[in-house]
């Protein structure tokens, strides 16, 4: 049995495993996990380990490998205090992170969504309405500023919401 044949047989299951463990580690995504399992499979194949073993046994070996790999890499993660200085000026992470009730992830997600809306597939009018609503204008104020009725602003806002929910 050649490596290509073995790889073709077990690859779909390795992809499902990588997909299952995706997000369980902040260091690795699905592709990283899949590549790590594929390289583990190749290394074992070179050392003639899979010889005489069934596919389930080989796949479980790859799964145990990535679980161990994620555990070891997590232990190597560098941990620092929010109060510890991060540069020669004495700045701390606490001073540089956004404050308030929202988490950093939520803040970044919002910024990415705003960037996406402003740069992809939305009409100029939708972008104008979105920008004014983001600035805190009411529907009526946005309509007055753009010279359109507040009903049209509501329609554009709903169209934006529908497009965004399809993305998310």
C-alpha cells in the first residue's frame, strides 16, 4: 500500500477531526490541525508504522497526536499580567486594551464587520445610512441628512441587516 492510497482513504476523516477540534485552541485553526495530522501520518508511514493496522487505528493515532500537540503548545504559551510593562515606556496592556463592558473579541468583530460593509457589496446609499446610524443619528435625522424619507432609511437599514445576517 502506498502513501497516496492511504492518504486518500483517511483524509476525509482527518478533515472532520480537524474541523471538530477547530476553535478549541486559540493557537491553531482547522488547517493547522489537519496539516499536523497529515505530517504525523507521513512520518509514521516513513517509519512503516501503519503497516498491518486498520484505518480506524491509524486515524485515532493521528487524533491523539494533535490532542497531545495542542496540550504541549498550550503549556508553552507565554502569559503576562495586564499590569506588567510591555515596552520601555512602561505602558501596560491594561492601558492599551479597549475599556468598557465589551470584550476585545467583540470590539474586533465589530470593526471587521464595519470594514466589510464599507468595502464589499453594499450600495453607496446603504453605506451612507450605515455610517450615519453608526455615528448615532436617529432614523429621521439620517433621512434628513441624506434628503430621503425616514421610511427609506428604515428599508435600507433592514436591507443591510438582511445582508449582514447572511454573512454571519
